[in-house]
């Protein structure tokens, strides 16, 4: 991509005009009188020769020498890069297992053809899956996971802990979907502000990490095998911080974002006193409680990060 400058001219008393590079016009087969398409954003304009038709992107992967995890990561990378069709040349059962995992992990991905040595994956997605709606679902699920964990702290439930762990997988699936959508939006230059797209990407990543920590807390509570109702003192503020940071982003509310950042500073003192309490516990219990408190601390930090992004975007608009 080459950067050029063009002078703006005033024409006809009511219009502004700029010239197009001659080489660009010729390379795209344009001439005087032809139309171009302009994608207009608040602070940028993108010009294309014509409305670009949707082009199917197809990828081929030769899995020779790849382990299950490596092949799964390759397929996920193709998904995130916006490919509509992925053909995989397989050599063993581990390769097939990786493809099955990909179909289970990635929303809209289905195995469409299995020829023995080559398996074809197709991506079926439509405009019902909007990034903002998907992020809202991720937020609701994370909030529910944390609220359920708080309930299990008060009244220990093996079922609730296991359900939190299972829901982490659903957050992962939605997370990959948002990353794909953001990548495609950037490729197509749809006119959204880069900072907002970055916000979508970052929030999806944070929700995925929060779900990981919620599952980690549930696993450690299962190890303890008992309730710890006093820990709700730090979990409940986390739930509120996450809720407020999400609202601050969607509603472009700088006051809500500020409130989250203030709450984060106050939470540090509450968390510190639980580290002191661990001294009176046996080693195994202390490790589990420390892991839970560490995860709570990370969730609070992620919420604060999200609030900062929401604040930046609000200030930019």
C-alpha cells in the first residue's frame, strides 16, 4: 500500500473535489464518467473501483507431520482468517480427531465431505451473528458463571461447579467467532473505526480469559469440597465490575467506566486480607484458596482493562 496526498479543491460553490492517481485509475480499468464506491466513516473514506463481489476463500492444509494440537490450531487460524472452505489432507486418527474438535469448537463449521485421505470443512455463517450481539451473549454467560460460583461458595454444589467448567467451552466458541468477524471487517474496510474494532477483539479475548478463571475457581472449590461464603465479598464486586464495564462499552458511558476503575483500586485491599487468612489453613487448602483469589484478582483486572477501553472509545467519539 502506497500513501499519497491530494489537495482538496472547491467546485461549483457547494462541492469539494480531489483527483485520483492516474496509475490507479488505469490499473483498475476506469475512465472518465465511471462510478466508484466510497465507504464513508467519521474520519476516513475508502474508495474502491466497484462494489466488490463476495469471493469464496478456500484453504488447503497438508497435515503430514502435524500433531493433533498443531492441526487444530491451523484450522482455527484459517477460520479466523475468514476462509469459507478448508480441505485437510489427513494421515492418521489424530488428524481426524483434530478435525472433529475443530467442528465442535468453531461456530458454523461443518464436515461436508470425507474422502478418506481428504476431509472438507465448510463455514456456514450469516449476518444474524453480529459482533455486538455475540459479545452481549459472552457477557451474560460470564456473569452467570460468576454468579453461580458465588452461589456454590455459599452452598457447595458439585453440579454447579461442573456446569461452570462446561460453559467455558461455549465462551471459547463465541470468542473465535468474534475474532473471525473482526478480521473480516478489517479486510473489507467496512468503515467502522479501528478503535471500536479493537474494542470488540479485546472484549472477546477478555471474556474468554474470564471464563477460564471462572472454571479454574470452580475446579479448586471442587477440590476443597465445601462452601466458603465469605469469599462472596470479593466475587460479588467482580460481577458488578464486569457488568458495568460491558455497559460502559455498549452505551459509551464514561461515568460507568470511571466507577469500574475506582472499584478496582478498592478491591485490592479486600483481596489482600484473604491472602493473610491463608496462613491459618493447611497447605492443600491454602493453595486452592490462593488459586481462587488469584483468579478473582485477574477477573477484576480484566474488567478494569475493559473499562479503560470503553473510556478511550467514549472519549474518541
